[in-house]
C-alpha cells in the first residue's frame, strides 16, 4: 500500500517536472525568437531631426495658444467643438490653416476660405507638431504639368471624380444643407492635392489606391489649364454651357427690346 502510494507520488512529481521543463523551454524559445526579430527587423521609425523637433515644439506652443480649446491638449478633440487631430497629418493642417479656414471664427454650415491668420513659418511649425502624431504628409515637388496628354487625362479624371460637385468649369457649386463645393480658382496646387489626400468638409478622401499620385497630378494639371484658358467669346458666365448662356442673352435682349420699344413710343 505504502509502495503504491509512493509510486504514484513519484509519477506525479515526474509529470510536474516535465511540465515545468516544457514551460521553461517554451519561454526560452519565445525569448530567442523575439530577440532575433528585434535584431534583424529594420526599424520603421527614423531618428528625429533636430530642426523638425524644434519646429514641432514651436508648433505646440502655437497650438496651445490658438487651437487647444477646440482640439484638446493632446489633439484628442473636444466634443461639440472640434474633432480629434490624431492621425490627420500635416497635410490636413496645412490645407485648413493656409486657406484661412482654421482657426474657425464661429460655428457655421462649413468653414469659409479667408486670409490665413498665421505666417508661412508658423504654419510650418503647426504642421510639424500635428505631423508628429502621424497621418498624410504635406506634398512636395512639382504637382502639375503643362503636358497636353497629362491635361487631357486630368480632364477625364476630373469629370469622373470631381465635376459632380465642383462643376466642369472648376467653379464649384451648391451642395445640401447650405454647403457648397468651393471654386478652385483661389486654391493652390498644394491645397488641392492636400484636399484629395485628407477629404475636408464633405469631400471624400482619395487614397492612392483610388487615385494614384500621378492621377492626382494630372487632375491638378487640368485645373491649372482651366484657370489659364481665357474665354475668347467674352464673359462665359462661369462656363456653365450654351443653354444658360443663351438664356441670359435672350432675357437681356428681350428687356433691351422692351426699353427700346417704350422709348420709341414715348418719342412718337
């Protein structure tokens, strides 16, 4: 009886020892794999640049002075005042601030374009601070072209993706709930590219899997060509087409004829 009890106890002890050794081996294997992964996997984060860090620090001071009441101390947003800026990227900030839409003077259907409140250097600093939280970066380099084939392709893409709101003439148009798609004449290439990247207001986001960078640049080329193209026949009424232009001419002509008729009748 005693010997059988002792045998069972020894077997339990042996099983427990095996389990412990198995757990220890598993932990050791995971540690080795983790160390190897950390050693051989390239780091995705670049070392911080001193200049960009200084700009971000200045941007944080500007943010605390002008933006914190609506967007929160750590960019998490304030309910009923302003959205979170975490992950929106420097492109969104550059678009909103350089076009004067932000800081917002008051609640409205949408933020209107106006002269920017900050200087170019201050905007760069704000961009650096918000960019430190991730998101699309401000585009750089040549964003549009005068190549005829590029402009033609941009026109096709604009008609497919943009004309429903901004009209074929790029002059904008009315949307629902008192909102409008803005006229693109005053927007720079960088601002239009940033708008496609970030989707401000009612505009959708056009990620690179929807419109490639080259396609975005083609659209910009078309918009710039529309700005440079003059109306050879006089005032084009926003290039809204021959029907409304003919209607305006007809109405003006009828009114002019009525005045001439009344003048002749009065003289006679």
